[in-house]
């Protein structure tokens, strides 16, 4: 993969808001910080859905992946409804499951093993940040 260092830097740089906001919840009891985390998570998850959709479009046609294409296009709409309708702790949990689901789809269809290994590390680290913020929510009584 060309520009692997740039891709890695940009990908891991995207973790900065996840970790800064999740750790900040332990020092600042503010729903605003948690809302920022939730919105950032929503945006990144929607971005990953678009990226996954592109991979599915480029994948050699198969009848099996038509449903996956529909899923990754409709999933961001579902996520927006989650953002609007659910309590914060449930949003964070569902978003975490979304990251795991998108990674599992990408694991099956991505051909670039270098990028897939980056995605695996990122998914694990994003899930950890979601766990950290959930702990912050429950310990601060937000």
C-alpha cells in the first residue's frame, strides 16, 4: 500500500478525540462532553459505512453481498435515529456494536491485509474508548 505511513497516522490520529473525550468525563462531569463523544463516534461510524460500501461495490459481484450493500447504506440512517431517540449509555453501546459489525464485514471483504491490520487495531482501541466513556457515565452518575 502506498502512503501506508500517512494512512496509519491519519487513522490513529482519529483516536485522539475518542480518548481525550472519554478520559475527560472522569474529570469534568458534563453531558456536553459525552454528547461530543457520541456525535464524533456517529460521524466516524457513518464514514466507515461509506468506506465499507465502496469495498462492497468494488468486490466481485455476488448475490450474497446485495443485502450487505443495502445494510451499510441504511445503517447510518439507523444510527442517526439511535442518536436522536436513545439514552446516552445505549447509544454508546450500540455504536460500539456498530464498529464491531463494520469491522467483521471489512474483514471478510477487504483485500489489503496491511490496512486490515490497522483497522483491527483501531476497532479494538475505539471499543476500549467506548468502554471507558461508559465507565465514566456510570461512575459520575450522568
